[in-house]
């Protein structure tokens, strides 16, 4: 099983002067779900190299067993420092793709033509696609094989408007994930704020927030297993 994990290269939170990037738990929890299942994992980002970490995601109150495991894992941190460039990658080399969130993807991965093309290629090839928290936002310009938005008519979730309000960034982000998914015809569903919630519609698997990261990755592996058994 070969898993591609795509991270942001964007490190600035609008014009606030604050730093952003990927959310550590949303990388670490799925990383170990995949690794412990025997997967070969490739980390990638638009610019390649070391992607920016949202510093808030590594604050003491945000740390988890998985984030501490990742930080102490020399193999994992070395892979993170040397992410592949998205433009160099081919969907045919992987079985599935997973996008961790953090606010960074709203600025770069949403707009990245290589990211859009990769997701479209994975889905067209019959491979499951997983995204968590803010990462479902990168589906904004992704189309299905019918030329319509991939999320149209499909159940999806992601960071909710009320969760964004809860972190005080409603007026800072370039768009609200919930509003955007609804505007593209997605059937947006969600659980309580900050609680684990994942939804699967065919090969599209989305998680609501950081707490949903491991659950989303587990569903992705299950979908891959079902596909391989078919």
C-alpha cells in the first residue's frame, strides 16, 4: 500500500503577521495509522522541502500521543524535511492520497493546479481520496469525470463555520470551508464542534476537524481494502 500525503507550503495567516501552515495532529495521527498498517508513505508539498508547521498545533494544549511520537521519530521528521514537490508526482505511483489540514491549504493548495490535477487523477482512476479539517477546501476547483464539481451531490464535511468562529479567524481566511463546499453543491454534514466526525461518500472521505484525523485515515484504509478486494 503506497500512500501520498500532501501538505501545504503556505506559512502566513493573511495579513495578520501570524504564522500558519499544516496542523501537526492532522499529519501525525494519519501518518501512524498508515505506517502501522504497513504502508509506504510519501510526503509532498507544492514547494517541496520542509513545509511550515502551524505553531499553535505544537503548543502544549494541542499535543497528543501521536504528535509527540512524530516529533521523536527521526525517520518521520527527516521525511517531513524532504517532502517531494507536487509537480514531480504521478498518481499512478500511489494507491491513495490524503490531505492533512491546517489553515495553510486554504491559500496555496486550493489554488495549486498540480494538486487539483492529482486529486482528479486519483478519483478518475478509482482510488479513494481523504481530506481532513481545512483540507476539504482544496476540493474547490476539483472536478469529477463529468466535468462537474467533485463534491456536487456528495456528502462532505470539513471545518465548520462555527469552529472557524471559535478560533477567531472567520474574517481572516480567504473563504469558509463549510460555505464553499455548500456553494459547490456538496451536501455538507457535521457533528458537534471539535468532536470526531467523518463522512464517506463513495471514494471521497472527509473529516471535520483535528480530532477526526485518525478516524478519517482509518476509513481511507478500509476503503482501499474494499476496493482491492473487489
